[in-house]
C-alpha cells in the first residue's frame, strides 16, 4: 500500500530525528567512557625580588673654616712697681760698732760725729749711756769731750754683753742702740777675742 506524500514526509522526518538522537546518545556514552583529563593548575613561579638596600645619604661633614688666629703681640712688660719711699730715720744719731779686739783692759770708747764723712766734726757734750740690755737700766752715763770712754775693768777681762746709745738732757734716747758688744776672756792668740770695743755715732743729715 502506498503512503500518501504527507505521511511519507512525516515518516522521513521522524527517521531523521531518531537518527540524530541516536548519534547524540552515542556521543554522550563515548564521552562518559573516556577518562576525564585532570586539569592541572599551573602556578606561576614566585621569584623574590631582591630587597633594595637603602643606602643612607652621606653624612654632611660640618667643615668649619679654619679659625683665624690672632696676630701674636709682644707681651707688654709691666712697669716696675713703684718703690716705697724710704722710711724716715726716727732718731738723731746712728750707731756703728767699728771693732772689738784684745787689750789689757775691758772698755768701750768712741766719738759722736755731726758728719760721718768728716772726722773733724766731733760733737762735744753729747750724753752716752752704757747698759747691759737694750733700753735697759743704766750702768753708767758719760758726757763726750772729743770722745767718750767706759772702763769696765782695768787690767783684765770682764766677760758680758753691753750696749750704748745717745740720750738728750731728759735722758730720752735719741740714737739707735748699738749692736751688742760681747766681751770675752779670750787670749790675744785666739780669734774673736773681744776686750776693747770702739762704738761711734754719727748724726742723721738734716737733724
């Protein structure tokens, strides 16, 4: 029996659809049977970037200009200190022990001069005190002619220390006290023998 044309068309279309479905199904089965490829995740290799070393900037050197040295000046020499005015001599007469030597007697003698440089300027009438201590008690008092003399012992030695000075009529001392006269009993051959002393006085200029 012959199918009408439309029926044949429908049959052909159905056959094509069935064939297409069969092919698709077989492809799915084949695909399922094939092993699924493993998807490997490729990680990028990490290459560390070298750390940048920070180089500090060079320290600024505080360079100062050389200090100018002052020009050396010669050291000023200070003037010599002013010399103090000499102290005025407080007495009328100076005293000087000229010598002390061996003799047959023990005595002190001398003269008083108005001018130390003039041996002819002897003063007559000056009062001289003999004492065993400076400003001590008088042992004797004499008045000068052209000289004075105190005899402590005739024909022999009288060891001891004595002093002489000039006084005014009121017995106030108006001269230096003489250096100490140390009489001793040494023989003429011994050094330093002192039996006879010479003590002179001279007047301070302007007095």
